């Protein structure tokens, strides 16, 4: 693997007695779409601002392109940042906003600056909007202007601090796709801060999950989702059912499901013994209709709740001998009935979908 574009080594940051960053070590590669994901107050924005040069740090190293960034101001780093608030100047036109960072560049003449501005607007799908007043733009258009203003300086790293949080759901989902396309087109490294798990899973090549100033797990989205390394990460990424179980060797006896063997990769903390917790994602459980046979294993239960979402229905099913119901999701296919509360249920499950936590 080539040397990382961004290298963080044992980075520590305190605000008085509060330990904001705890021994952060992380590599981010050139051309990667990387996300920092975690709940509010976990340190992800502090880490982003540390990379950008807006925050100092107490100890450790921040390296960009092999250069130590200690003492290097933000405007001298090969980075640019898109803020959560966009920071658009309402009294300026779109073109003036995008070209704001070029005003002091004496090595570029006016014609070249206009070319760069137009190219940046075209990148974000706003070609022809240069003369428009910034205050007359929609939220999604303002977000695009903020992106164009950051890209016009051709940074090696674009830092994004929850740039989609102010948009409504439909616009946010559209802009997620636009950002993925944009990153692939320009080929530069994107580092995104978000608390939205779905957003991180959709957009990222890799994700670092943070809690209380520490990185709990850093992996690609599929590994994070399918094989979280702790119950805390599993609970934060999407929805996961947790069932009590007993482990002996490679065999686990799961409450409500029964006994099965597992492989070592299903126990990310190592093969434990005694009392454990087993996790299953809702989509790995299936309700069997009359006449259907289980592909893998089968367990009896009763439907306690039904939540209809149009394309999906979520069922809460109480398994025999289990105190808390499990949630499972079923895609609503044409001709498939939605089952009702109180119906007896047969739940199909696969041993390979289990994850065991000590």
C-alpha cells in the first residue's frame, strides 16, 4: 500500500479537564472517501478541525503528504473545508462566493480566475448560476455553492463537517449521491463528519466509528455492518437484535433459537466461553408463510407489533423463552400479505448471520 495522504499518530487533545481526543492513530489514503461517524460530543468534529488546522493538539503527529503539520496554519495546508452552516455570503453573487478564496491569488489573472470559477460551478451542477444572488438560492443550491468554493482552490483534501444536516430527507439523499459522483469525478480525498449511520454507510469507502474521543472501529461499511467488533459499535450502526446465549468451544446455545456452531470470524472479540450476547440484523431473519420451509433453521414465536413502511414491513416477534421481542424486516412483494399482531410465527434464521460478543 502507498504512503497515506493523511497520517495521524497518537493525537491527544484536551479542553481543560475534558479529554476530547484520546490517542488517535489513523491513516487515510489518497482518493478515499472517508467518514468519521459517531454520536454528538464524540470528538469527530474536533478531529476534523485538527486536520484542517483550526484546532491545535496537545501531543502526537498530524502528517499531510508526509509533512508534519505542527505549527502550519490552516491557509497553508493542502485542505479546504465545507462547514455545516455553508457560510455563504448573502450580499455576494454565486460567482463572487465561489471565487472568494481566489481574490488574493496574484499568480492568477482575472480571465483564469473566471475559468476556475465556471469549472467549479460546472462540477457541482450550477453552471449558468454565476450571476444569481446567493440569498435567492435553495438549501441544496447553497450547499453546492459551498462545495464549489472549496473545490475552486483545488485542495488535495476536502473536509466536510456534516454538510447535509440542514437539508430535508429527500434533498439529503439526492445530495449523498451527488457527493459520491463528485468525489469520483475530481478524484481528491473527502473526509466527512456525520452522526448519520445510513449516510456514512452509503457514501464511504471506509468509516471510523468514534466514542468519547476514541476510534472504536475503522473498517469498510460492509465489515462494520456485518461484523462489528463490539456490541457498542453493533448497536450504533443500524439496528441489531441482541439475544442472551451460552458459549462452549465453537458451539453457541442462543435463547429462542437453539444450538449451533459458529466460525472464528463470527466472534470479533475472540471465541469466549460462558455467558455471551449474540447479535442478528433484522434482514437476516425471515417470517415463513404457510407451506414455506426454512432454508436454514426455524424457531417459533408470536407477532407482537407490525410497522408498515410501504416497501418494507418491520415485525417485532417474541421468540419462545425470550423476554424481549426481536425485530425482523420483510420486503413487501406483490401478492405477499402483511401479517397481523397476535399471529403465530415461524422465524427462519441462518447460523452464519450470528455475531458473538463477549
